[in-house]
C-alpha cells in the first residue's frame, strides 16, 4: 500500500469499486464520486481520512478512506471504513 497520496481514479480502481481505471475516471468526471462532500476531478489525490461517496447505479457507498493503494487489493475492507 502507498504512503501519502494517490489519484482518486487509481484508488477507486485499486479498491475494486470499478473494473477498469477508465470506468473509474468516467465516474469521477461524471459527478458520481464526491470527496469530502464535493465533486472532484479524476486527477485529484485522495488521502487517508478523506470522506468518500461513490454512486454506482442506484447504490451509494459512503465511507472514510483508511488506507491508500495504487495496485489492486483483495479486500475492500482494508481500504474503506
């Protein structure tokens, strides 16, 4: 897992919210991902402790980032509380 900061599109892909990084980028650009209550850009960097709201279809995931990763991980629970 990475230290510091990771691009939000890369983090969403690594946390397995999206199958590809392109889908993650499109979701962020389309306003379906909010960071600390506001829309963000795909290049914005996420940090531990940031509040995330991710909408996929009709399902809304909310949580606080607990760890950073720039590679795929097995357990989503390792990254989001």
